[in-house]
């Protein structure tokens, strides 16, 4: 085991990371710096400071950072410019948060002179890959400590016993068995995994969902929402200009109210296993539908199709932890270039789990020409005879093949 003098721990203040903090002190005999990121998980974070202080962490070694605006502006919005979906359904709420946490953790390590960073991701999951690929991309010489790959505390009972022996407070929730789910939350989504959901045949319990009402219990009256875009990003809702984090928070509120954004998915993890997760992404679901709608009138056809071709590759990069890779950065340049004229507004109707686009327009960048698209007299704007030659040229290879088959 190499000598580590100082390590930056991604620290939530919960049981697992509190055990990790003490384990680092006991095993590595090093100075521990705690880093807690506020990315909109909706929890009070100051208790993490109090717990860290109680466990002997120096006040100057406790970092609690509000990263909500950076998260939405520099990670969520760029991802949604690509209309990103993983395996046809998942909006990557957990995946997109990890590169930001890794970035800030490496920045803190540099600031405090730490040789190492540590995380609480298990050896079974994707997050270990995302955190560590990000860390190495940003500091190739950083040392990484992944306790779940080193220690023998591989059950809840062992964790509880270690915590009790070390004098780590265990709240009643953990003593009574804890939550029936492993949950992760940020401004984009909340996820649920484990226990009851480990049976893929079992329906998720209604009491599990936190952000959304069931579509059956959503309001009987639809609600209309105007969403304004500039260069592919949301800048205003119903005429009110909002920051990126404010806009996403408002979309979450409205989407949750109308039962929008629930997902039950068995996904293919990076490490090779299948894993079931349930997700609530109300704001992201609205954003994706609206963004595609504004692109439908502002993007060239072939550019739109090229984006659709590239999107699954881009989604896999994010899911698999390659946000900081040269290929993701290169693809982002292309995606962002396509968004220069994605300006305008979209009107959606929110109703019982559905996001229904009912209007869209762009005063400056619409490629929709009513004079050409009309079913009425277009006064010569489009010569319908032109279609005949186009069809014959495209049919030529099929006609040749069909004539050959007739001769056999």
C-alpha cells in the first residue's frame, strides 16, 4: 500500500461515506479532506459539515460547494442539445452528474495538495468507472482509493458493526433497515435501485416515487407552457427569463405535478450485468420533447438526421464515463455548431403523464416555408413535376434488379 499523506473524499455524510472516512483514517493514516457537492439533491448539506467536524476533520478541510448552476449550464444543457437518450429511454440523470463531481474533486485536490481522491462507489456499479475515468483524464497522476474494492465490509451488517465500533452515529433509519431503495438525486432526476426492485417482475410501489404524482392522480385540467430557446438552451418559461438551474427546477415542479417523467428500466451496465432502476426525470422529459420540437423547424433535414445517427454513440460516451474524452469533446463541438440557429419558442400541453407539443415558431431561424408546404395553391413556389424525375432516378437500381429477377 503506497503512502498517502492527504486524500479528498467525496462525502455525503451518510453511513457509507462516514464509514469510509473513518476507514481511510485507520487504514491509510492520512489527512482526510471532505467534499460535498450540492447538485440539487434537495437535502440539507450542513449536517455533513457537522459530522465531518465530529470525526476530526479540520474546518479548512471541509468543502461544501453549490454546483447547481454549473451542473445544468455546463453538463445537462450540452447533453440535451444532442437529444441524448441511453438505450431508447434513459435520460442519464446519474451519469451526467459524475464528471462534474470528479472535476471539482480534482480541483480541490490540487488546491489542498492532496495526492489522492476517494469515492464510495461499489465495485459492481458504473459510478466507479465514471469517477475514475474523469479523475485520470483531469489529473493523470492522481492516486485513487476505492474502499469497496479494498475492504471486506461487503455487507450492510459489517458496515453497521464497523460504524458502531468506531463510534459513528447510526440514525434510526439505518437501525430499522434503512430505505428499501438505493437512491441518487440531483436537479435532473432521482433514481431508485435495489431491494424490492431487484425482482424485475415486481411492479414498483407507488409510495416509492418522490417527485411525481401518478398520472392517474394528476390534475384533470391540462396546463400549457411556453418554452423559449436560444442556441438550443432554455432561457425562459412563460415569458420569464430564468437561469439554467431555475428553469430545470421549474420544469421539475410542473412535470411532477402532472405525473410526467417516470421510467422503469432494465439497463446494461458498463461492468457487464443487467440492472433494474426506476427514475423520475420530469423536467428533462419536458425539455427533450420541447427541444426536438424547436429543432424540427430550425435544423436542416440532413443535419437533424446526422444528429440522430450520432446520438446513441454520444449517449454511450456519457453513460460509460467518457465525458472528458477527446471523442466526446470533438462530438460536442459538432453538436454545439448545429445549435447556432435553434432559436424560438415551443408550446407544450402537460396532461396526465404526457408532454404534448401544440405549437412552435422561430421569428429568426424557421426553415418552415408555408408558401411551399401549403396544400392550397402555392402560386408556383413548388413545381410538382420535379418529383417525377427524382423518383425515377431513385427507383432505377430497384427496377434493374426487378427486371433481372424476371429473367430467372
